[in-house]
C-alpha cells in the first residue's frame, strides 16, 4: 500500500485518533489506529495458530482463566473460582454471573460445554462445520488429540461446570487462559455457520465490527462488557505489509502504533520526541526446522551437521537489534527451567566431516523455505534465510530459497511439504510444555495442522512429555524437561537460532501500554492523553 493511499484511508480517523485531545483518564470517544505487518488468517481463535489472529481474540474474547496484565500469572476470567480433586483429574469452576456475549445471549455453563464439545469431539456437528480448511491444532497439541485428556465436560448448575480429565494436566489452568480456548457464543456459531470465523462473538471488552481482508479490522468497545470498560472506543488494526510505508505513516502521525519495526528503523524511532519505544519480554524462539521424515533429514548425522553449519551469532549481529540474543538455551528466559542448552558450536569443518560420514561427501541439494513477512522472532526473514543459505553452501549443501505469504506458509509447513523451513514460536502460557510438547512431541506431528513441523517422533521424548504434564511438583517437572532437552540436542531435529525482545512503538499520547510476554496488545488498558504519559 502506497503512503498516499494509506493517508487517504486513515484521514477520517485522525481527527479522533490518539493525537486528539482527552483527559487524564482517557478519551472514551477516541480511535487508535495500530499498524500491523500482516492481516489475520481467521478470527475464530479455535482454528488458528498465528499471532496475528490470536491477538485479536485477546481483546475480543475471554476464557475461564486469564493472564494478569504483563505476566503469565493466572487470575479469574469467566470463572471466578475453581477447585480440583482426584489429584488434579477433576476441576470444578464457578462461573461469573450476569455476563452476556456480544450478541446479547447469556454466558453460562451450557455455553462452556458447547465450546469444549465443539473442540474436542470430532463427531460433533460444529467441530466439522466450523473448522473450514483448518484444524483445532491448539486443542490437539495442548490436550493430546480428540477428545484428548478432557474426558467429559459436565454442567453442574447454570454457574458451575466440571471437567473430568483422564489424567492430571499440570498446566491446565494456564492452558485455559490461552486465546485458543476463548469462549464463543453458541447462538452466533449456529447462526453464522462456516462464516463464523469472519466475525466471532465473545464476551471481551471489544467486539469485531468489520474485517476487510488484507486491509483492516475494526474493533468497537462492547458496552455490555462485564469488566472494566475500555477507555478507547475504537481500535483499527491496519494491515501495512511494507515497513517503509508504515514508518512514514508513524512519523506523520497517521497511525498511533506499530508492532515489530525493522532494526534499521529503531534509531529514528528513539530520536523522535513524539514516539515511545518498548520491548516485549523475551519469550520466543526462531529456529530452522528439518522435516525429519524426509531424506536426508532422517539421518541424525545430517541434522547435526546442519546445526554446526549455521552461524547463529552472525545472524544476530547482522539482522537483529541489541535486545535479541543467540538461543543458547532452547527455552527463552520467560520459561523455566534454566540452563537448558541444546545448541551446537558453529563448526563448518566438523559439519563437512559429519556429512562425509553420513554419505554426503559432496553435499546435496534441497530447498529452504521462509515466510515473507516480519515476525516477532525474525524481523527480516528473507535476509536471514539468505545468510543461512550461504552458511549451508560453505559445507556443500545447496539450498534453493522459496518465500511464501503467511497463510499459505502455515498451511504448507503444517502439512509437512517442506524440507528446511524457518519457523518460530511465541510462548502462550509461560510453561515449558507449551514449547516442548507443542513443537516437538509426536502428538503435535499430525497433519494437516501439525505444530511439530519437524515431524520428529521420539518415544523417549514423548514419555518425558507425559511425565511432565502429569506431575504437579515443579522440581520433578523441571528434571523431566531437562532430560527431554538433552534428547533434542542429541537428535538435533532443528537448529535453535534466536530469542528476541520484540520492539513495539506507540505515540507518546497513548498511555497505559504494558508489554506482555505473549506479545499481545492490551488495548482495553490503554488510553489517549493530550500530552502523553
């Protein structure tokens, strides 16, 4: 989108945007225009895995539990309290009363059961009719399939619901706070059917009122919200894929904020007295995935060679800002346990030796895929892919580059069509299970919606994942995960590259932004001030 076109599109909003007036408690008629590098894939959080989609659900929908602003600490959401019995195999939730969905229908225990039955039961009519060409990947990866560990969901009373698990799930409360398990209006799902993903209906502080694909999403404050009312009436999420255009719009005051600016733009942003730059907590991982079900990546010697061929230090130095770090630990700082080293030293000479030992003395040819839009863990994916291509060429591996738009990229890699692929993950709940089980367990390696795009299936690793999930004691869990990380090192299904503290920028007239470890934007806590915070 050209800068002039963008200006025309947002001109009508500027008069009441963050640059306008207001009082110290926020202007409740204000509009905030937020620049994003790419549009959402689908707005129904149950059937997506990308942050562009899930971040919309963060402010439009609620789950039974939620994360306290700026942390992964669990607090009540649509459930006001809970208790557990049978050593964590049964959970009973008391529900918040007098809550309505954004279509005016009541939230109650029957609605909770409707949602969970839709997700977990493959023969449920709405499971099939609302999934489109997607899958319930988050449910499958967090609860081990369909129906997985949630054996039954029972309505005890209109304001009480019980979950019967086949075995304890240590991160159960943390999982429920993830946007994938936000609760939708059963009435809206029934009425909208296959089109539900375009305008989902939850109980959150904002509601989706318009989605023009690849242009913008408009969110309006929901007047019937059960919690503290938002201070900003309208949020427009503007899709601006071109970073130079976004930077110009930010400097001209046409947008009020921007996620993931390029490293090259950060100096100018810091110098601009009208802007404030933040860094989100380091809670992600960029890695190079190898499709281990395909030759030659089914050979552990080849995988170890590729680990030694990639110069992660050079990648960080050349293509990242100072807040990024080499992924010496597989898990980022926001996720325990530490230390959890899984990386190999950069050693191209030994990489060539390993390739010779594997029967590839003269190397081989393959493909290396990358996404074409910036992500929080890789601000310049093409340049990073080109550098990895050069590293691999030095040890005899000729990798042809292929770039894809975000939606097709997810579909293709989650089907396992790739050989080598840049991939990343931003943690959802602060628990190691959310990285290790989701990204590397065999339960997550089921196409078409596989989140384990390495398609690495190791029974020893799987056993440790189940022990970690079913054990409540954190110290014992930490030991299981450290053993699992040693297996990841030894079997080398991926190359850990980077952890970042993703940058995000707002005008100084926007107050109340709090960096969140899941990289979401809590617009409901923000406000417009006349002179900035």
